[in-house]
């Protein structure tokens, strides 16, 4: 009897598991772990260094679950509230109501947006260059010890120069393209007057940290900060080919702005999960004939 | 590469309008940044219209067990998802029942769509 009961229990468990799978399939764990790194289970190895003694920042860097809300440049401000000027507020309203997400149109997100993004990135480094490689097949190359160009041509990543300040790699960027660029996933604005100063450190082998200061007197009443730590990816992990514009059917269907923003500062609807049996399209009277 | 959102779910789809399509496949686009398949769907009066279903990219779907060869023209699919905000016959395909009965997740990681806890760091 015991063995029969055990078999029946096993079958019952299997049926429940199959039913759960039928109702609510989910992302694969590997997809979630591609976005989020894991804290090391043993004390992290010391900061690797280059032959000339600087910290080596290279590696594949993934977000932490502690970074909340991701995609929001106001993450570290009370209520996530950015100090917008009247012009900045107008630019935000324009972004929300009249611009489609530039990244969805395969336009470079630039910085600081890439640093606020959920997506992992890679850094490669030599004594003359530190290069950021981003998932959407964009790159940012920072010359070490260079001076800003005179009247630089506006670009999405700006005119950037790097220098070592002790163990901190400082990237100073000016010369950005102006509105309607989104500074983050929430469609907050940035202007061509923006000045971004990034201070990157690698406190140990498993972590890289950014202290960012954004100064943009056209759109923000005062400079503000954004602080974030990423975790080292697994050995062998890295970027692969990504073709944004191969078949961008989205282009014709995307509305302006990112859609609703939740109270937690992320994007999306506060709605129940997908019903087990949703209604047919005939339940809605606003589908185009 | 796992499918990673290149736009917010809520910029394109209405999370308050879940929908089920039951139809036959007329076209398949196994492409980046999303895969698409198109269904002929009959309404209660027998009138047939063609719907586009947006799904994850080929790599993501393959890893979830959905290979390109699992569907072909004329196959019947059940697709649960959300209507586009622009009112067109276009949905986000988040839960797809394949012809062999398997159910796979069709969404994009981190897009903030209903059930995508990754977008909130969970």
C-alpha cells in the first residue's frame, strides 16, 4: 500500500506541476541570470591590476537585484523625483507624449541611459583606452589622458575623456546630442548642455561601482547623483550579435513614452497575471476593423 | 542571447486587455529583435481576420524549447497575450500553446509586462 500511495503521490505531484506549467510558463532561469549577477559565495578575489598598476576594469558586468528601480536615473533621489527646470519638465512631457523610445527605433541610447539600463555590458581595457561594449552592439571608447575637443560634434555618448585618479577611473563627458534624447528608460530628458562625470572603481574582482554626477543646467536645477554596483559575470559569458533593425515591426505600433510608471519607479501596469483563459478579441470594441 | 527588451511592454501593449487568439499560422518571421507569427483568426460569426503576434527572439524561444520547426503554415495555435495600444490586430504573445500541446513563455525578459518580475528586480 505504501508504494502504491507513493506512486499516486508522485503522479499527483507531476499532474500539479504539469498544470502549473500549462497555466503559467515563465522565463528560463538562465534568462533571468543573464540580466542579474550573483554575489560571490566566498570572499571575492582582490582587484586585478594592469602591468602599470591600475585596477583592471575589464569583464562582463551584470546588474544586481539590489538596483531598484532599474532604468530610472532618479533612483537615488527621494521619491525618484528629479530636479527638473520648467524647460526640463516641458522636455519630459514632450518625451512622454510625442516621442517613441529612441532605443526601440534602433537609435543609440548613449549615456547615462546605458548605465541606468538593466542590460549587462562588457569592458575591455589597455593603457590608452577603456572601451565599453553594450548589448545593442554599440560601443563607447574612452581615451585615457586626452583633452576635450574644442566645440565637439554632438554625439549620443558625448565627447569623453578618461583619467586615473588613484584607483578611480574618471570619465568626463560633454558634447551630447540634445532633446529629444531619453536620459533613462522612463523617458526623462537630457539636453545638449549635459555634463556627465563618472567615477568607476573595482573594489574587488567581483564588483564594479559607478558614482555618476549629472549636471544639466538647461533641464535640471542642480547636479544630481546616481550610484550603482554591477557584479562580474560567469567565466565565458559575454555579448553576442544583436541586430536591432533586422525586422523592427514594432516601429509602427509603439506609442509615445514608456507607458505607465509604477509607484516603485519601474515601467509597466499594476495588473493581475495573465488569466488562464483570456477573452477573445470580440470582448473589446476598440480593435480596428 | 536571451531575449532582452528593447522597449517597454507598456509603450506598445495594453496590460489591461488580455486576449486569446485561436487561429492557423499564415506567416512566420523568425527574426530579431522579436519573432513574429501571423494567424488567421475566425470570430464568432465566422469572419476571418489576420493577426500579428509579437514574441521573443529566436534564441530565447529556442532555449525555451520552441524550435522554428515546431510550427509551420496551417498549424493551429492558441496564443494568450495582450492587445496593442494602437488598436491594430497585433498582440504580445506571452503564452503560446504549440501544436503538440506544449505551452511556452513568449515574452521578453525585463520588458515590464505582466508577470515579468525581472523588470522589478525580483
